[in-house]
């Protein structure tokens, strides 16, 4: 059952990311939140696949994958430009290039998409409305799982992060 969930989780992700040539790589100088549940899933995956990474997580205001000396996520393979934990990676990584904020009046997520100048995948997703709807549905599911696993202080810290190279998605 777990294997089936992992495959289904990745159906809407695109190969574009491993060929990204932007200097704004999603894997560089970013700190995607990791819930306790996701951390366990990642640690099981690492152990099962005999992947050794010393201290893969850091906690400041919230838990996230540690960055290497070069600023890249410890799960980013510099040679292949791919994520070594792709099938179990953090929810925001799966949701990308879609991101969120919380509407203070309703308490519900508001959806944004990165600009194509920083994320080529955003252009591919946004150009095709059916693809956008499909990916947004996947992103909503992933972000909902993330939000369920965060405490209010962690969420508040995450929401303080500014993402100026995005624009709000209207109802698609």
C-alpha cells in the first residue's frame, strides 16, 4: 500500500526540474518544512536504501533538510541534479512550483505559483490549464498534509518567509 501511495504522489511531478538551468534552483538555499511524520518517512527511506547522510535535518523555528556547505539541500545529487529522496521528499517540494499563504480571515490556504523566470516548471504548468488544475489538486493535497502536521508556531515561522517571485492563482 505504501508503495502505491508513493507512486501516486509523484504522478504530477515533471522531469523538467532535473534539467533546470536557473540560478534559483528549488534545491539551493531553501528550507522546505518537514513534519515529524515526513521525517520518519524519509528516515525509513534512507535506511531501507542504505543512504548515509549525517544529520540530515536541522531545526530552527521549524524542521527542514540541512543545507550542505555549497548551499544545496543534502538530498540534492549535484551530479544528476535530482533528488535522492524523490518519492518521499517534503510536501512543498512535491507541490512546487505552487506555493501557499494563509488567508487570515478564512484560515484557508491561498495558492500562488512561481514566476517562470525562476522556475521553468511553472511555465509548463501554467501554460496548460488542465495541467495546472491537475498539479494544483496535487499541491493542495500535499500542502494539506503538511499543514496537518505543523504546530502553530512552525506555521507562523514558515509564513514569514517572503516569496516575491510568485503570483496569486485565481480560481482555475
